[in-house]
C-alpha cells in the first residue's frame, strides 16, 4: 500500500520512508542576473492563481535589487541582495471584494466607538470621525490623506491606512503632520514603528504568525514531527513561516519541508503531499497564501486519510478554500490576527457585538472589533492628556505607545523600546467545522486537546 494512503498522523515508523530529492541540471542554472530574472518571470505566480477577484496591488512587484530580511526586532526590511543571490522578486495581490468589506467593517466599528464615547455623560471631550475613501489604491492615498489633514477640522489620528500600498503612499504626509497612524487590518509591511514613531500597529504582524502555529502544534496537539508544504508562490509569508518552523520545531522535534513550485500543477502538489506523508508526520502545515493551493493540499491529505494536525495561516480563511477543498477542509486550524465577537456569551466582546447589531442591524464583520478598540485606545490616551491644552498631533502620537488598553478584541500595549505591539495573547485560532470557519478563541486560551501525543 502506498505510504500516502497509510498515513494517520498517530503511528510510529521506526524507519521513515525516504524523502524524494530533486537534482538541478547545472546547464540550466542561471549564471547571470538577467537570466535569473527571466527564470523568475517564467515561474512566479500571477493574480489568476488566486481567483477571479484577485488584482494586482500597487506596487505590484518588489524592487528586484533588494530582498526581505527579518531584523532583530522582528520587522521585515528591504535590503540589497548579497553577492551570492542573483535575483529575487515578490508580487503583491489584493482581492477587490475584501478591500471594500474591510473598509466598511472598520468604518462601522470606529463610528460605533465614537458614538458610544460621545453618549457618556462623563466624557471629558467629544470625538468626531471623518472618513476618506482611497479605494485601496496608492494613487488615491495621498489625496485622501491631504483631505483628512486639512480643512476646518483636521484629524489628530488616523485609523488606517488599510493596505501596505496605501500606507506607503500616505505615510510621509501623516508623519510630516505628526498625525498618529493606528493600523487595524494592515500590519505595516516594510514600515517599522522604530523608524516611524507616529506608526502604531495594533494587530499581530506577519512576522509574528509562527507563534500561534507553534503554540497550537506544541501546547494543544503535542506534535513533535511536522511536515511543511511550502508554496513558493507564497513569498515572504511562506518563507518566514517555513524558516521559523525549521529553526524552532514544535515540541523540540523535527520539521521537514516539501516545496511546491510557484507554477506547479495538481500532480506536483500531490507529489509534495506524498513526500510529506512519507515522513510520518504528526502535523502538516501549509505555508503559503493561496486558498486554491491550500485546498489542493487538503484534498490530498483527505484522500490519504490523514488524521494528524492540519494548520495554516490567515490568508487561507477564504470561501475559496472551503469550496475547493470540500470535505477535506474539515479539521483544518487557521491562525489569525483577527478576532470574532459574535459567539461571545458575556463580557465586553458580547456587549460590543450586541451594540453593533443594534446600531447597524448586522453582525460585526472581521476587523470591526479591532477598529472599535483603535478608537478606544486613542480616546484613553486623550483622556490622560486632558490637562494639556491644546493636545497637538505630535503630543498624541508620542503618548500612545505608553498605553495599555483593555479592548474587546484583545489587550493593546507596546514595547517601550521598539514601539512594537506586545505579541503575547494577540493571535486567534479558527477551525473548519461543518463547512465553515468556527472561532476557537485566543490561541493561549485553547485547552490542550484530549488526543494522544502525535509524533
């Protein structure tokens, strides 16, 4: 019986099956930068791989003379290529529907926070919310920023921008004006709060996404042997997750990596999954950003009757994954920086969800609670500065990093040295159950599963 159909995730093999290797043909290996760039252009993924709603972001491609490097503060930076690297390229995509939905959810959450604050009889001041729609386009971000920073009521702080492209375009204007940028759904991309002191990232960044994966595999599922299916079309997200799991395997065990090329077909995915299963893993991680590719992996694991842990990242939380993976999606766990308040039975999260339903006649969508908390963070900071008159933009921006705000989504606090978000307790887990993404809770609050230890 083939190894791929025998894997269950809970059995021990004294001698793991050999892992296939691929030998490169020296005659076909690029020797110059131009040849390397041509090769990348032939294999790198385009927006069509990610579905009909995927569009080129702006900027679309990274500078080919630089690459992403994770610095000592866990912030991705662009640095010149070392001499041994001929070429590298990253492409950025967006989903048009996602941008609009995120913008509206953010607006509703922020406006609800403003209205609730202003309704308090003991409020020491009143808040006002102004909005500007850059449509998620870098070319419109500058004009949107100028509109918010000017006029009779210029803003003191901005909830956003909401994408790396628009943030990059608008940041110089906000920084020059001293206006605090409080990011909700965007993780800052290549910008660092250490360099841009008016920037506050209130969500776990992509560089932090390995922590909930490690926590789940180690503390919840007790997995010690992990196989990573690395999607080379996943860019820095796949690279960072794979590298971290190799350097710090869950449960101090072992991690094997099984790459899938950017232009791979279904047969290539099947081969990568078979190679992963041949190592007899207790858990499989899909390291990539394509819901379609993740669904292919999920179907192959389901065909092999794999019963171990199946984990991936937030970018896969898309209806495309559920549709394409079908029954194979069941049991997959996804690590995310966003919470869900609709299932809360009591406490601040439940009260927020109730107020949102009453105000908007609908359940809060993703990032609404985080936007509500962003306004709360600003209001708490302004309350502490109430004795200063006037409270200028720079004063507010300089005071935010000293706050500890107990929000409905999570606690927001910042490292005073780096101004980076304190990463503890800022990630959440979801699991596919009955064909839907079900919220499990904050990752550190998930009880250890009552399952045997998985090798």
